[in-house]
C-alpha cells in the first residue's frame, strides 16, 4: 500500500446483481456518471447519496447518480459488465479482482475493466473478540470452539478467512464450529455463551464504533484475540499492509469497549474506482467537489475522513495499479502525487 507509513496520521484526520439509482434527473447538457455504492442502509450507500448531492449542487456539466447495489461483492461484476461507470470497493478486493485471487480466483479481469484508482474515504479494522472471563487468548485457542467470524456474503468475510487460513494456519470452516450468524445476533450469542468469540470491527482507526459493536461491548466485557507469537511472522508476511496492530482506544475521546490493549486487525480501505473511458476533466472536477465540500459529506456520514488531506485521500492507492488520469492530475495540483504510482493509460 502506497501510504502505509502514514496511517497513524489519521488519528488527527478522522472527523448483487442489480443496481438501483437514487432518484434524480439530469439536464440535457450534463454528463451522467453512475456510481455503484453498496446495500441500502450501509455507510457507503449513505456517502454515495451525499456525493451525488454535492456534485449536482456544484457542477453545471456533470451529474453523479449514486446507485444502490448488493454490496462490494457485487460491484466488480457490475463494473466489468458496464452496468455502472464507477464503484466503491475495498482496495484489497481491487487487487484480488485484477490478480484473480481471493473471491475472484479464476477470473481474468483487467484494471481497465475494474476501474482506475481514486479517492479513499473510510477504513475498517476487522478482528475477533471474546469475553474477559474466557480461557481463550489466541486465535489458535479457538480450534474446536463455537465461533462466529463474519457472515457469509459480506466483503470482509473472505479477507478475514484468508487471514485465518493462510496467515494463522486455521481453517475456519474445519477447525471451528462456525455459526453463520447475522451481526445483530453477535451480542446475544456472546452473552449467552452460544459462541466463544465473534467477529468485530471498527472504522477509521477505531474512532467509530457502529451500533452492533457498541451493543456487543455494552452487553459483554470484551477483549480482542491475539496472534500467538509463533504465528506473528507468518501473519505479517502473508497479510502485508492488510495487517495492522492497533492500541485501543486510539483517540482520547473514543468510547472503546477495551482500553490499553493492542489488537491485531485486518485493515481495509474503501475507495472509488473510475472507468478508464471517463474523461480526465470530469473525474478531476468530481474529486475537486468532494474535497471542497468534505464537511457536507461528513454531515451525511461520520464515516467520511477529512478527505481534504493528502493522507486521507490517498490512503488506499496501491502501487503497481493505475490511478485515473483525472485523479492523478488533481493530486499533482495538490502536491500529493507520489512518483511510485502509475497513471492509467500511460
């Protein structure tokens, strides 16, 4: 990841098959660009609606149509089928789609088909927790136990299972008795002992705990699972920049469910991918609007970083994969461009 060394600076920065468009209509002289977001009610869907509103309010030549989708897992298919012009996606999923790995194993997508890289706007930190009175300390202690990792079909499920399988030598489908629960069931399942541990995540370096995770922490005295010292090197080698060791709480005013504890997390950034056919001028203007009106985006969703800063905007950009020329030109003008990155089409 191009900006892996700058992650800690965020502590000062954080303030399916079909697609359904947000209602709206564009004038005859506007270019309409469709953006696949995520499922109804998700933070990405909410942020996408806010992005659409800001572009429509600030541009005379472009209309952005935020579209509800079946989640990040569906977005690559929508984009490669030309059903949308741009998508939101985890940056690691982008690399998997192009390399034919992970959930895209056997696929043969090109960067031009999936999209060229753009702005990052939020992160997720994924881990597992157990109760304070549990005998479980390390992930390896969960072998043979009743466990809820992450629900099948979610974007973090395959990445976290890869972390367990190839980073820790634990097969989550064979070594655990895995219960495929919904997130809303996790607090109760941990409380009544149906599971020994469950998946858990925060956003934006632990600054934001969504409702489900606040409930887990409120109903249980929890602590994060650790990687056994014998497995740390393997986990770091396999996961690379996707493995982050965080100390909770990471900011002074965070209402963390556990304090003064280092937690190994699978770290993923959500960013936007733009079709290679979109003009440099249009993509430049859209990203300028996002940055100039970032406070309005934050009013719509607290998940949005301070994207008017270099570290936030560029957090998800991956070296070796193309950046959209409109984004590259914007970064150049801001003084944020890194020569290690690649401009699409060059």
